[in-house]
C-alpha cells in the first residue's frame, strides 16, 4: 500500500480548506436554506455579451488564442482601464488575459515571491492570498484593519509592518468581505509610504465598478505608483460573468513578461469563447453595469438599515456587494453564530474569521441576491438574534 501522506506536498497538506465553501457546501445538503454566502451576481450576463458568444460559436473556430489573450481583447482592456481609471497600459507587453481574477493573483504572487519574502496582506480579505504566498514559501504578514477606520488601511499600520524582507503589499479594495473602499486621499497616504521603498503592490480591483456614492480610484493612477503596481481585475463581478472564468492582469513589462511565462506553462490561454464575449462587455455594457450597481445600492441600503435595526451593527459599505455586520452582541463567535443560524433558521452566511483573524466577531453577508430573498433572510435573522440575545440576558 502506498503511503500517500509521505508523497503529498507538506506545504499543501498544511493549507486549510476555504472557509467560504464550508458553509455553502453544508447549506446545499439542507432543504429550504437561504444562502447569502457566495459572491455570485444574481443578474444574467448582459444579452449583448451572450449573443457575442453565440455568434462566435457559429462563425468562428474555437481555437487557442495567443498565450496573453486575443490582441483585440487586450486592446479593449487597455482602452477600458484608461477610460475608467486614467491608467495607460501597452496592450502588447503589459496586459495578460487570465482564467478569472484568481489566476491573475496567482501569477502575480508566483512571479515575485521568493522563499522568505514577506508579503503584507490587508485583512479581512479574500481567502486566496495567504495560501498562494505560503505555496511559494513566502511569509504572509497580515495587517489587521479596524471597524472604526471602516476597514481602510492606514499609513501608520503599513509603516508598522514593513521590514527589510517586505517584498509585496496586497491591497484589496473595494474590499471583500467588508465592502470598505480607499479614497484618493487614503491611497495618497499609502503611496507616500511606498514611494521610497522597493516594495511592489498587488492591487486587486475586481470590484472597482461596484461603488456607491463615489468613483473608484486605483493606486496605479497616482504619481510614481504605476511602475510598482500589479493591477488585477476581471469580468465576474461587474459584468455578471462568474462562470465565464475571465480576468486580466496589467503590469510593467518586466513583471508582465515573467507572469506570462507561468501562464504559458500552467494555462496556455484563457477560454476563447469568453474572450470574444468580453470584448463586447467592455465596449457596450456601461449602461447594463450601471443598472446592476443601482439595484445593488438599493439592496445595500435595505440591509444596512435592517441589520442596524435588529442589533447587528455595521458601517455603511461603499463598495463590492457585501455587508459585514458585527455579531459580538450575541455572545457567540463567528463560527458559532453561522452554524447556529444555519441550523435554526436555515440562513447561510460566512464567518468573518474565514477572511483573517481580524474578521472574528463579524459575518459576511452577500447582497448579490434578489430583494425578496434578502428580506426573508433578514426576517429569519431577526428572529434568531432576538432569541439569542434574550438567552444571553
């Protein structure tokens, strides 16, 4: 008999499964569950995008594209980032089309992290950053942000965590899970700390189109920052294209060249069908995206008001499609709260500690669901909170 334990990678064995999937998978085994756990837009992909995909199937050969993606799509990505965020990338040398934003993150970390390098990870944040850093035998250094600062990274917090081994800062705004954003003024303070260092920034801006009340600003657009920034985005969230698995990374040529080598060997090229559709998404779907943003904004306001009313206080998130209410008033940990809520009221949300230790005492609630769905979930959660606050008293 083979001893698989001795054959497997020690680094992989140490990795924990995603805390997001745990409750989603459990909810799938139960009847009548309202799941608010996954960041999956409930909107259909815009019709013009779907039509472009159908047309490409009927009229074009589904062959491999260039490793870095179709030239036409890379040009549209370059145009889009320039138009939206005032950043100029050369489509031939500085843009790579990837299999979702997740592959773009993976490429960026693998291309720059050596064993022992320290990577600063702003937390709470998406679950994939730390495991990828550790697979490269890098050292993941969390920077815990705070509710009183609306989960923004401050210049002081950044300075306190920089050492002579710091290689990379992962800056995930608009933020999953908190919904926090960084304003131009916030980013200027961070840029001021970084300009005289040899530290790179991985700016994960997958939710950049989903902001409420103010326009998103990229740190790459600030003076002197583009040369040290790896810009990651994609089509899943803004264009409701999660299953199309398409993202992109933009970076200075010396960095992009190395990322492309990894992409060539690991992936070869992103799905051809999705690339044809994405060209249309970038060219024609601004109005469709705005309609989705307006709908998300209505849901956001309803949930913030609702959670504050029932005693799960939360700040007003200005980006993405998540609410991050504080559940400490119930006397439960984040995981206890989520497990009990699922069993007693059949509502699935994600414990905040799945996104880093600083998420303990919070839960993530996605509002990428219908208003009817959210209202019923809120009613169930109100019953749950009243019952447990009463029991605690």
